[in-house]
């Protein structure tokens, strides 16, 4: 009986390692997509001086950056709480991270509204302005994926899943969430330097 449970435990850990590897593959492929998009922007704008952004970025993007950095902090605190077996704190910090993620998305939509008021549309004569929507739109898709992972992690701790699985969910969610946080900082600085 004990041998079977030991075998199942080893097999379970191997499955979890494979799933973590998939997260890293997804992160690498996402990074390559954003690298290709920013490269496309650089090539497009280098073709003519008339192809620049020619717009001032909304302040909402800066507020988004602050929100996303705070969410990285709460995500890290959730992970530390899980390591210390402080599950109520883990729930609290995961909930804070989810709220900050939703707030981040709301701020992005608000920034789009400001861009539209400035006359910057997704489809227009200046494709470099369209890149703002492409960058932020793809990033929002990643935020949605991250929010799903966060909700799944919170659900696991509420349902009192085994600690090995709880930590695994938090590790993979944390890796992905920190990646999309860093990605937003990169995109924001990139757009600032090119406005």
C-alpha cells in the first residue's frame, strides 16, 4: 500500500514538472511574439519620419504600471504566505492580486477611451498608432490568462488541496504573473520612448 502511494507521489511530481515546463514554453513563445511586434513597429516607423506615434500616451498607462507592480508584490506575498502555511494570508494576497489585475484591465480600457478621444483609432492612416492597441490588446489577453490562473490558485486554497499542489499552482501562477508584469513595464517604456 505504502509502495503504491510512494509511486503515485513520484509520478505526480513528474507530471507537475512537465506542466511547469509548459508554462515556460508559453512564456518564451509569448516573449517571441512581443519581440516580433516591437520589431515590426521599429521597422515600420524607420521607413519614414511621418510614421511615428505622433500622440502623447495617456497617463492611465503609467497608473497601469504602478498597479501591475503592486500586483507583483501581492503575488509574491501570497507565495510567501503559502510557504509559511498561512493560508488565510495566502487567500487575502491572492484576492488582492486578482483585484489589482482587474483594476489594471479597467485602466487599460480607460486608456483606450482617452486615445479615441484624442483621435487615435485602431484603424487609421498611421499604422504605428494601431500598434498601441495591438500591444495592449495582446497584453490584456495575457492578463486574462493570468487572472484565470489566479482564480484557480485561490480556488485550490479555498478547497484545501494538498500543499504540494497548492505550492505548484502558486509557483506557476507566480512565474506567469511576474512575466506579464515585466512585459507591461517593457511595453510601456517602449511606447514612451517612441511617442
